[in-house]
């Protein structure tokens, strides 16, 4: 019987030895075999990518990480899922596995800052050139493709500014030119968008965010198709990337409620936006909340839902007053990351003029100097309380 994904996520893991609804946390370096023959046979099975319940050595994972791989494989409709200790590790794994000296990588200008830094600074050390394209212009992307382009790296929507791109067009172009494609899908999660089904070669999520959902675990998930599997496995094994059994357990636990949490994040976000859109001090809301909002059509074309991360644009000559607004919020914590149960706020400085400030700087940036971007993560608190908090603090903006 075909089950819905909601039911699949609730399906208990059968831990036969402990009779628990959850998998055991198997911390392992050594994994024991009865005979040398059994060890050899098992390694052959792993090489042939057969279904296994344990690896041959803890460096590749344990039964707990395999449990998580299997859940994510189903969610992503993937050939394989590589788990890493942080989300960032998953990005590094993809580019370091596949880009080689002389190659070029085309990167959307609005990707997560450290992703930009890997592509531009780290890959440069290996003679791989990064070119950044305007996420609002498919023409710009097309123009920058060359015979050397090995990979197109997209984040959708873009970090902090939330541009949505026409994903099928990118895949179509890449396939014609034999270019590999990577999508950072952390915002949408595979519940709302399945990049591999769209034709991307790699679908990445920082599991630190909505997968875990409780701000207490870190991890990365790189779901791949068959085409890139061998190359990435080669690098994965030799680089020592892995996720611990404890983090895998926490992420499995988080995934049980992914659908329910995302539903609630969305409901709360809609209520908060209903308030924000009436505020004079908020110039723009960067989120696909109404048909006339920027990129709404592209969101609607590809996504089955929206989540709780957005930005608001505040126009003010007094940046200190915007900082005061953020500092004064009582229910929104100030800090990095997002996707947990709690609300967060952070002022993002994206218009940096320092040329090598990749964490912040953008080549394609449509906002003026006196337009400040405050990123909000709308958590699972009562939205009425969040609205009251925002209402109280918006008055500090001058
Ligand atoms: C869109 C996006 N991708 C990747 C990452 C990196 O994930 P992690 O913090 O788990 O290393 C982040 C982190 O904030 C992110 O926002």
C-alpha cells in the first residue's frame, strides 16, 4: 500500500532488540563480523550499493546514520544520501568531489555567504574559477556558461534576499551543455520541492535547520543521483566526512514532525506578514506572500508550500535605530541559523563594499544604502505574541 509522506515520516523504526519505536543510537568505530568471509562479503555489498543495515567501519556511519539515510532517500527520491557533520560540509563535499583544475563553477550571487567563499576562495587554490551570476537574470547565467563550466550551483530562494529562479530552465541548459547541477534546498525542504525529480544532480539541505527543527543538532544532507554518486563517494570516503550517530538520531526525531512543524511555521508566518504588510516602516517583505510579490509565480510554479524564513526591508537613514529595533525584540533571539522552534531576528549587511567580503558582499544587489534587510525566522510561538513584540519595537525605527 502506498503511504503518504506524512505517514511515512511517522512510521516507527523497528528496533527489534530493544522493542523501541525509535532506532538505537549506535555509536561505533569497530563493527564486528563473525568471520573474515562475512567481512569480505559485506564490503562487496557496500561497493555494489546494495541495501545494508550497517557499514564495515564506523568512519562511514553506523546503523543510526543508515536509518537517517533511508528516510532522506525516500523524501528526496534519491539514489543515495551523503550525511555530513554540518550543512556546510555537504556543500564542500559536492564542490570538492566534482570540480577539478581548469574547471569553472557558476554560482548564483545570492548563495549563503560561506558557500560563496568556498567557491571563490577555496576552489581558487585548486585552480577552479568561480563566476557569479545575477539570480534575477537567466540571460546572465546563460551568458556566463562556457566550455569549462563544470557545475551550476543554485540556492533557491537566495539567502536573505529570497529571489526565486526558474529551475527547469537551469536544468535544461545544464543538460544540453553537460554541466552538473546543485541546488541548496534548505528553505523549501524536500517536502515542498524535490530537486532531483526536477532534474538536478544534487539536492542539498542543511539538516541543522528544519530537519532537526530544535536548534540542538547540526548536519548536512547531500542527496544525489546515480550520475554523480561514484565521484562523491570516492571523496566522501577519503575525506573522512561523516555525521555522528547522536546527531543522526536527533535529526530522525526532528523529521517525525517536519510536516506538522512546517504547516505551523507557515500559518504563523502568514499571520505575522498580515501585520507587517500594514506597517509603514516596512518597505518590502521578501517572501512569496501575495501574487504581486516579486517571484511569487516562480515560487508557485515549483513549490508545494512555504516556510518560516523571510526578510523585511526597512528604509531608514538611521541604521542605529534599526539595530535598536532588533535589539529590543523580546521574543526574537539574535543569532545565526534558523529552522528551529523559535523566532529569530538578525540585521544582514549585504551591501558591503569590501571586495573580498564574501560573507556579506553581493555583486548584484538591488537595495539602496539606506534600505536595511532584517531577516526574521517565524517560530512556533503564538503569532499574536510575536506580532505584539514586533508592534512594540517597530516604533524605535526612525
Ligand atoms: C541556505 C543555507 N545553506 C547552508 C547553510 C550551512 O549549514 P550549517 O549551518 O548546517 O553548516 C546555511 C546555514 O545557515 C544556510 O542558511
